[in-house]
């Protein structure tokens, strides 16, 4: 890993912001866009982003308004930066790699690596070589095919996927892996909303949210935002919340850190936002203790049940519970048995705060709960989300307008990738449909998810690691272990737009295969193509790049995958036809994936189409019992030894996932660096530390300690006993075996640490 501690003395800390967006966001996004793309190119791209005749934002998965309600500038600050990052005029070509050895590149930080621009042609790292060198596309594809063909077992190959891949690319990618004979299809979902999918599938029968943008903007009376920072991670959500707020909805924010997005929103699309006072979004803010969300929702459910017990018929939706649910009696007894003192201690909140939230719930006809990785990356994450489902079921808040669970996805098509079959344990019904469509029997043995892939890499059980996008090494936990384990591969292959850390943690051989970005035109044998994506609320729509490709050496992800399929298997399932004309892929999807009937015709409609959501549309629950399921989730919390703290990893405002656009975090007052740890001022005093001191952050786990050196301590209003630091810098502290029960998601929000003064 690069050691950037030398320049961290330059970090300065200003006041925490209480307003979001406004003129500073416009200035920041336009400055970044013009620096990377220039004026003309910026206009070409930004004015086509999230429009019917343009391309889908490559950043988050927030849904678009109906076409008639979209603004000319239908993008946010981070969306503009994501486009500029991809559509930059800078290039990383053969001359760059000739100048920089692998060792030289590894000494640089992630921001430096990605800031140099787009990859332009295939590059190959030969065994023992110190530099990547050019290779032709034909030779690169032949090399990968040869190494895959020579495997003693197809399960010694892994096919990783980033959420950036389109539906069409994801579908042919999973087809390639299964045609080879493996279900080793780890993806970024394993690290973010896998816990949501596990909990929702069990309790309501579908592993995704069932709320629409219309529900949020026009019908919800109470919106609970928990474990999510929309101002940084999903900025366009702020506009939807403003619409809801001005209609009269109440908003409750639940998060260990106060965030600018919960405060005053200055909408840059309105005079009130630019020149007026803006809109205060959150009516109340509950500073829950890190990992205290399960206790909080269990306590709210206990309070609601007590009100019903005192005044039968006053609080719960008994008709809904009796008609559509099972398991209520066991859950109710569990809540009655809970101790209030234990609940408040675990949540880090007073009983009055919890009772006030219960009152807000009883006053609201329809309630939506939104969440992100602040809930999903804990050992008890699945139980927490099951408890949120309990919370919604108690008052019938699923299956009516303005109500339901809404996990907010963090990457543009990560939800669509799963729908297309990117999962290591797809159900037999999907595999049967794949068999019937393509004439081969897919493997049935479950494959490896992301954490199990790292373990397999560590244990020399992977020969070929293939990544369709992403930055596997930086995104995953236990960074030093993951970096070292990649060297155990015979071949690592990365399909990518820009250079990143993962490309420098390679096997005996390595390939970089440069691909088209979302912003670029995709012309194949059958003519210009478009692709499709699925947003966070199950809308499927088209995306068409408008820029000329950044280099003649780029190929689309689909072209790369189908060329490899043809090299491996001939044209047994029509690889060439799919690569030449994406309509062929969509016809296959129509036959294999439920909800995609008449795919081509429906996606041609402006704005696309909505996938079926049984719980929302008809209160249909495809669970084990055919009903929505109450569950018993005894509250737990992480035990923190004396003298230790509980760390959560977070994003800065100037990054998207592992991509760092700049070294400032405007909303949290950080400028000039990222190696900071946010600590309650009293916790600093207890350790004889002060704001500004340099500390090592040391995580403790059964398998030993891990150390992140030279972080600047920042006094911050986080609950006592809780600290936060940016990822990927803090991922080195996350033990590989610290995972969520059921989902196996890394517990990056529950890391036991201590602070030591830096030597």
C-alpha cells in the first residue's frame, strides 16, 4: 500500500457544515468538470446525463423523475464528478507504463493513480516483468482463453463484477462463468446490500426495496433515514426529500454522525435554494450509537406494542397482520420480554427519544424507511433489517402508497447485476431457465462470494481472477491480506476504464483490458448500441453514450466478454451474435429473467418500465409461508473492551466508492487529506489526546491486530465510544473473518479499535 502519511501534516480542519448543495456544489462540480473535460466536452456530457436520449449517471443508483419532470441539469455534484472522471481528456497509454514500473506505481496513492486518465489499449504484464507492455486484443483474448481452458477445475476461476456493468454485460458475463462451469461470481453487492437482500427475501419474499420515487415524493407521511448519508452518497435524493417535506411529510434522521444532508438543503434548481433560505430537511435527528440500530428499532416496536396493549385497536394494523403476516405472537412476546435499560444503553438514546419516534410513527398514515451501508455492514445487520421489516409490518406499512422498505443502492446498476444473475447462489429456477434457453446445464454448486474469494485466494485455490470493472483490492476488507493473496493467482485480468490499485496487485501474469465508459458511443457490427440499467427502485431504462470513444483501442464490456466466450466455446450459444447486436442479448434476458417480457418494446418507452414488486403491487409475499414474516431478533451489540472504541468506515464528500475525486471533505470541514479519524472530544481527553494529534488506529480481533498509521485525530460530535474514518484507507483495519451473520458482508461499520499516539 502507498504510505501517504508524509503529506498528512497539511490537513486543515474547519467547522462542520449544516447546509448542503447550493452555490458551493455548483462551483465544485463545474470546476472539476472543466478541468477534466473542458467547456465543450462538459456541456456535451452533463446535459445528456439522466435524460431519455442520453446516458445513465455512472455514479449512484438514485432513480430518475418521469421524463416530463426532469430538469435540464438532471445531475448532482458527485454525478458531475463521476462523468468528468470517466470522460477526462487525460490518457494512460503505453508510454505511461513504459515510464512507470509496477513498484513505482504501487508507491503512489489511489487518487494519483486514477487522476492520470483513461486506459487506451490492452496491456500485459509477463511473468517476472517490472512493467506492463502493449498486447493486441486478439492475443489478449487468446491468452485468457488458454489459461481458462487449462484449468484442472473451473472452480479455480473467479469472475468478479462491479455495479457499473450494464444489464446486458452482466447477463453475458454470468453466462460465460456458468458455461465454463462455475458459480464463482462475487460482486460488490456482497460488500454493501447483501444483508438487505437476505433480510428482505426472508421476510417479504423479494430481495430489494418495494418503494417508488412517487411514493417518497407524493405519499409518504413519515420518512425515516437510517444509516445513510444522502447529502454525500445520493445527493439527488435531497430534491425528493424536499418535495416530500414541502408537501408536509416529516423526516427523521438516525445516524451516529450529524451530516450536512440532514440540515438545510439549498436546491440549486430553485431560487429559494440559490438565493433564499433553502429547506431544513430533518425534523429530528437521533445520534444512535454505532451498531445500536437493532436495539433502537426493537425498542420502538416494544413501545408501539405497549400502546396497543394499553388501548387495543389504537396503534397496530390488526387486519393487515392477521391477513398478510405470520409470526406475530412470537415477535410480540420477544418485545415484551426486552428490558428498557438494556435497549437504551445499546442504542445510546434515551427512552424519551425512542418514545417520541414511536409517536411520530403513530401519527403517520404511511411510513418509508430508507437505509444504506450504515445498517448493512455489521455482524447483526440482517437481524437489524428484519427488525425494520417488523417495524413496517406492525402498522401495515407495506403494500400501500407511500410506505415500505427502501434500501438505497450505492452504485448505478448494482441492483440490475443481481437481477441478471450475478450471484454465487442463484436459485434453481433461474438456472433451469438458463439451461432451457442455451442448451447446457449450469453448475448447481454454490460459488464464492467476495469474502470467500479472498479466503480462496489466500489459500492458493484460485488460478484465474477476472474482474469486470471495480477496484477489488481497495474495496474489500483486510487490505494487506487481500493485496498479498492476489499474488497467489497465475493470471489476473481487469476490464477497466482507468488505472487503480487492484491492477498493481497482480498474479504471475496480468492483463489490463480497457473498455468503453457510459459516456461513450458503442458501435458494433449491427450499428450503434444502447444498454440498460436498473435503478434503486426497480425501474429499467436505456442508456446511450454520446461521446466518441476515448481511444481506438477500447472495446465495450459486452464485446470483451462475448469475444472470450467465442474463443472458449466457439459459437455454441451465439456469442458473436450477442456481441454484434445487443438486441439478441435482451431477447435472451426476456426468456430467462422474470419481469422482462417484451423487453425491447418496453424499454423503448421514455423512462423505461418498472419491474414487478409483489409486496407493493398486490401484497403478495413469496416467502416460505406465502406471508410476510415477523421475526424474533434479540438485540445484540458489539462488546468493546475497556479503553477501546468502535470504528465505522465512511466516505468523504469528494469520493464515490473507492474513487477519490479530491482530498477535501467540504461538509465535514476537512481539507487537504484523508487520513483522519473522527473522535468524540471527551474520548480524546480520556486518552490524553487532543484535536490535531497524530495517532495510529489499531484494530483488535481474535486473529491479531491490524494497524493504520499516522491518522490526524479530529474532535467531532460522534457518540461517546464511537469513531469514524474514511475507506478505503481504513479497510486495512477490517478483519477478514469479521462478517455479518447470514449475508457474509464485511462488518466495516463495527471495528473494535484503540488509538495510540503515533511514534
